[in-house]
């Protein structure tokens, strides 16, 4: 019995991996569109619930019947007697001449109910720990989900099969609901489950220059650098880096933090205290950021020719400049933190306050 459960759970987990990969990008985009960032605790709980849901559904409905013609045998597929499993367990033990606690816990009827309880324990934990639900809400949600499952089973998966292939049992409803309540009681000990923050706490401040906006600005500058390098500098990588330094360090130092991408998308570079960023800050920001990476990729990397080191540099740059900031409220990369700079909107727009001295408070 347990071997079949493990095999079904394995099937459900593999299904989650496939479904999770398919919905990963849409979920991230939807999350980012709503909150202007990906809140890691919300994302963790959401994906955890997705994994739990897929595995639970696999355990409940798999395996599907292989011969549909043999389903409608006239057997009773609805049990409405509460705690019928206790009678079934006692009858089974008596028929096999067994008694005692060990025989009880090894009986199929007991293990089936224990499984039904355990199936809903994670739900109760998440509802309380992540979403702050009380016991009555957990009882209502657990009972509602369990009832929906029993209805689907009794109707042959909503009419997909001519007859049900699983018994719709009131004992399952009782056990599932108890499992949800048990999970609610165990929730304080579930340290790996985070509390999901409110929508206001999850969202980046409205005046935050988001990663996609800055990325578009960087791409516009890179396109211009590539065009200049191809048409004017005859693809000399060293001169291309010099042009990038002019665009990313010299120009913002002279134009109060404005880059070409910033001009196009209306943001500028400032010191994190709201004052004008000085040349040293701009130089450090670019040394650890885009300009430093391009210089390494075009000039240094061909000289040292260490493949694994190149992968590390790419991962460090992409992760620190674009991936990690997606999860932060201030959307700043590690190079910006090191240089103590921040991107702010260059002009006042509807809903966008002017840059101010406490801009660093959004971190």
C-alpha cells in the first residue's frame, strides 16, 4: 500500500516539475507586474502550494482506471456512515485473528485514514503560518476542499468516466478536515514556512525605478555603443569600452546623473542620500557593473582564457545586477550598493514623487 503511495507521489512530483517550468515565467511576470518586484516569501509559498497541490491531486486521483468498461459493477461507491473505517478495521482484524495496537496501526483501514489526515496537514500549516488564518477558517477551507474532491470522485471525475472509480466517503471528509486542523496546531513549529506579507509590504515603492526600465536603458546604450564600434571604431573592443565609459561615467558626471538610457526613460543616477552622485561613485558603480563586465568580456577574458572563471563572472554580474534586484524593494544591484548610488525618476510624473533625501529608506 505504502509503495503505491510513494510511486503516485513520485508521479505527482514529476508532474509538478513539468507544470512548474511551464508556469514559472508567466507567474514571475504576473507577480512582477502586480508588485513591481518578485516578493521572495510570496513566491516561495506560491510555488510550495503548487507542488503540494499537484502531488495531492496525484495521490487522490491516480492511477486512472485502465479498463473503463469494468467500472460500472453495481458496487456501492458512496459511504455516508461516519467512522465506518473503525468497524472495517475491527472486522478485518477479527477475520485475520489479530488484535492489539500493532495490528491496528498495520491495518489498511487505519493506514488509509492516517494518510487522509496527513494529506491535509500541510494545508493547515500554510493557511495559518503563511496567511494567518484562524481555526474556523481552516476548518471551512479544509472541509470545502475535501467535499469538492469527494463530489468529483462520486461523479466519475465530473462525468469523464461513466461510473466512479474511487469511493466517496464521509470518513475521508472527516479525516481531511481533522488533518487541516492538526496542521493549524502544528504551524508554529513549521519554521520553513514564511509569513506572506501584505500587498503594501510586498510591492516596491511607486517611485522605484524598476529593473526592466533600467535594463531597457542599458540595452539602448549598448546598441549605440555597438553601432559606433562597428561604423567608427572598426570593432576595436578597447575603444568600445572607452565609449561606454564616456556614456556611463563621464556623461552622468557632467549631466547630473543623466545617461543616454536615462534620458530616454526619464531616470537619473543619484547618491543614495538624494544628493548628486560624484565621479568616484559613478566610476565604482560602472567598474563593478556593466562597463566592468563588458571590459572583462571583450578585453580581459580573451587574454586569460579560463572558461570556468568566465562562467563565474557572468553569473556574478547577471545575478547581482539583474536577478537579485528583482526580489528587492529598492531594485538595486550589488554594484549600486557598493557605490552607494540609486536610480531615481528624472522628472515629476503623476504618481511619482520627486527624489528626496530618504530615498535609501526603501532598501
